C-alpha cells in the first residue's frame, strides 16, 4: 500500500471522528504507510498515539506497539476498542494473561482481526511470544516513549535496549520511534540504538508560548512567598513540586494552616489516598496539589494555572515535562522555580551513592539546570536551545513571557569595564 492510494483524511474521520490532523500527524502517517523507518518527536499532548494507530488500523497485518506502562497500554486498548465493534481489534500481551487469554490473542492475530498489539518490552523478550510473532504478518513496530532507550533520558529502562535485536528476528518490518524528549543527545542515542540512521525524522516545536517562566532565589521565607503567590492566584489550580516526601507533607500543611485548600501527593501515601487526592484536584475540590515527581504521569487537567518548583528539578528535561502540565488549554500558565545552590549540593550528595556512570550523567544534567537558573538571557531561548531548537528572543512566539526579558538584570559588560 502507498499513501497516494488512500484518503487518510477520510480514514481519520471514520475511525476517530476528527476533521483535521494535528501538527505533523499527516506527514508522519504517510511516512509510516510508505514503509519508512520513522522517528517522531512531539511534545506531550501533541497527538503521537494517532500517528501509529491510524496506519495500524488501515494496513494489513498487526502493528506491535511497545509501551513502558501497563496502565497506558490498557487505556489505549480500551479507547481503540470503543471505536470498533470488534473487541479483538486491539490486545495487550503481558505476563498477567491466563493461558486461555493468550490463546484468544493469538487466534485474533492469526485471523487478521487484531490491528494493534500492545506489549511491554519485557514481554517482547519472551522466546514463546517472539516465536509466535515471527509466523504472523506484522505491519510495523512502534516504540512509544522511545527515550526509555537512553540513559540521558528521564526514564531509562534497560529492557528497551534489547528491542532492536528482537525486532530484527521479526524480519524486515518498519520501526517507528516516538518520544516527547527533545534533547539532541537522547535523539541521537535512540537512532543509534534502534539502528535506523535512515529514519525519516519529524520534530515539532517545543515552544509553549503561553507559559511564563520565572526563577526566584530561594530564601528562608520561601513558604511565605509561595503563600503570597497562591493568594494572588485565588481559586486557580496549581501544582507544587518538592524533592522529598517529607517536604511535600510540610508544605501541604503550611498551606492548609494558611487557609489554602491543598493536598499532598507522593509514593509514600497508600494507593487509595493518592487516588483520592488526585481526584480532588481533577474535580476542583482542592486548588493545589503539593507533590513529588510521582504526580503528573498521565494527568491531563487542562487548566492548571501554575507549577511551582519548591526545589530545583534534576534536569531541564524534567523541568520542561513538569512545567508542561500548566496551561494545556492554551491559557495562562505560570512556571515558578525557586533556586538555591544548597539544593544543588543536596542533590549531588544524594547522587554520590550511585554508580559512577550514572553520577556523571546526573551531575551533567544538573549543571544545565544551574545554568538555566543563573542565566540572564531569555529563559525560553535557553530551554529551547537545550532542546536543539533556535528561538528568536525578540520576535519569537511568547518572547516576552519570562522574568529575564521583562525585567532584564543590569549587566556590567566586560568590554565596558575595559574602556574605563
Ligand atoms: P501524546 O502521546 O503526544 O502525548 P496523545 O496521543 O495522548 O498525545 O494525544 C493527545 C490528545 O490529542 C488526545 O486527547 C487525542 O485524542 C487528541 N488528538 C490527537 N490527534 C488529534 C486530531 N487530529 N484532532 C483532534 N484531537 C486529536
Ligand atoms: Mg503518548
């Protein structure tokens, strides 16, 4: 099949009910249908899933989708099933299935009903599954969250490193890598590890023009400063990220005592409490969630108006992902980070217990955060440059949306001093 032979707009409407493609979706889908190895870099919420779902639905054979989280796979399978009268159109293959369930999955794939097969990377290493998949027609393999391949990414998964050799056993199938991680380093790693230097690459802009970036020096009065900030944003939804569970509890309490409706969220709370607090935030029973980075994966609240970092993040990549939860609806999103060099030292000390290679990566990533916090240039330009993107800090979209641009620091230029 060739992309000139099908009307993909019609198929988009038929399966998903959408009238238009978002961003680069159309080009990506054509590239996949034309059997190219394809690499897609789009920010979270950009619509990456549809890039492989639509080609899978309209092509012969089954597409294998590798995804790191069982919950995400289940969500997608349910969503695809709701588009069709055929339950077997999408399946998940993982270790929790019974023998009978596995047989049903195999039967549906063999009979050509299954268009999308979601697998966790560790399941794909199982001899039994690979043997079976070698015998059926595979349209392509999509690797979602492909940054898990790279140690420079924010979510390295060693199992992802074995994918290429397994895919090779499946024969000559196109490979699609997708990620929201924009650093050139991670991208390079992904292409190298998947052994696809020829991949057609599609990269969307990571600029979020509606987000305002600000860094404040962290002092003893940080709690009072945060309270003042929240009171200026009365009734608005926001997230406050802290490094430790203890700090989360402390800050949540201070806010509550000061009449702000806030709940804590971290991995030390039991699942029921976590779910309750998350729902309270989504349903707007509380304004603020004080959280560790455990909070946010898959959170899709469109009107988060501020994201505050009480402590500095581990990397600029994490900072971008975490602040990216603000202003999803295109409205205001204030991203405020508190910075003190003491926090950097704390993080470094924390990392010093880790293996040397990991430490080195950790330190290097942290230095970029320090540079971001200390810079006097446009923060948006700095962030986008980190992601390999050019940004014109005078005319670019959202150019005046940061503290350094609105209130330039008075600089003494070295050459001026020389003149004197
Ligand atoms: P990503 O994986 O890039 O973070 P998703 O695939 O989860 O993004 O998609 C984000 C949202 O965009 C979803 O709610 C999806 O339904 C929506 N979406 C995707 N493509 C389109 C489109 N062409 N038109 C309208 N909405 C779309
Ligand atoms: Mg996704």
